[in-house]
C-alpha cells in the first residue's frame, strides 16, 4: 500500500522514538520523508529511508525557517507535516523555573504553530491540499503534578489543532492530533518505566495491560495524514490502551 506515493512528508523530532516510527511508516507507504531533529542521528536515519535529514532546534525560530527553506529546496513541495518534537522538564510546581516553563512551551507548542503556519502558507500558495498531524498526549487532558509545562503545552496543542482545523478547512488543509499514552520510547523506558514499581503504577491504569509501541502511534499518524481520513479534521485521537476511560486501577502481573 502506497498511500503517499509522490508526496513529501516533514516530520519533526524524527531521530528516534515516535517521530522516527512515523517517518518510517510514511516512507514505507511511498512518501519522500524529510526528518528534522537536533540529534545528528536524524541524518543517517532519514538517509536509510531514502529521505533527507536536517538538523534543527525546534525551539529556535531561525532554525524552523531554515528547515522549511531547506526542505522546499530539496523536495520542491510539502504535503504532510507531523509536529512531533517535544521535551519534558519534571519539577515540583512551586520550584518550577520560568525559563524552563518557557523553553518547554517554545519547543512543544510554539514550534507547532510556527511550523504549521509556514507549511499551510506554502500549500495555500500553490492551492494544494495537505494534512497536519500534531503529537499531543493524554496529558493534554489529564495532568501530572510534576509536569507543569509539558501538560500545559499539550493542552494548548489540542486547542491549537482545533483552531488550525477550522481556519484551514477552506483551503482543504486538515489538522488532527494524536494523544499517546505510555509508549515504549527511549524517554519512557528511562523514566516512567524505569523500575518495576513505576511500571506497575502505569500499567495499573492501562486496561490493555501493556505499554504501546511506537509503530502503533505511527499507524494512526499515517491514517490521519492519508486520504482515508479525508473527512476528519480538528480531532484528537487518544491511543492509550483504554487509560482515559478507566476510573479505577487494575491488577498488574509482576514482570517475568
């Protein structure tokens, strides 16, 4: 299946985790993928997919401008944008530093606004349809006490998705978001799933009884970016093993 044959997709935060999985899935379905990340690994990862990697700090507006200039110079067009770049900064609310709060919002939220605006302007200029997929989180709906900026950024991203959807509908540009639960990324393995105690705590709130795979998020991203979702815009799809529907905890078997 090549739903993206002849199309160009730009994925931010593409060096690893969910971003890389999205890039891989889009490439498998025929897209020419341009991946952006601050890590050098993005260059080799995108080359392996037959695409193109660009180093960029999504918290810096000049880097975002350069990213789009380079992407359009390389590919000549853009059809899909996946805003995946994000960081976390755990700290108690009373101790949270303003500069950290602003940095997280700059990378997680402001970059999605700037990238989506540049992307949409390019599509409108050539009167072409397109799709934006924003990577939100279940924490756009529920909160964690030590993730002040992250939770705020994802709640804002959900609303930004809706604003973009209704603003860009007249141009046939769709905008949707994905709200992952606990996914087996490098970040979650090192933090929320680092110990047996933390694993059991997370899974006690997950009816399907396991963390998600990055490929499971990528499959939803590909769906939202494709014509299979042509009548969907302004939606946040939660891919979280049933967690948001649960109002109690479930028993979790000990790890083997």
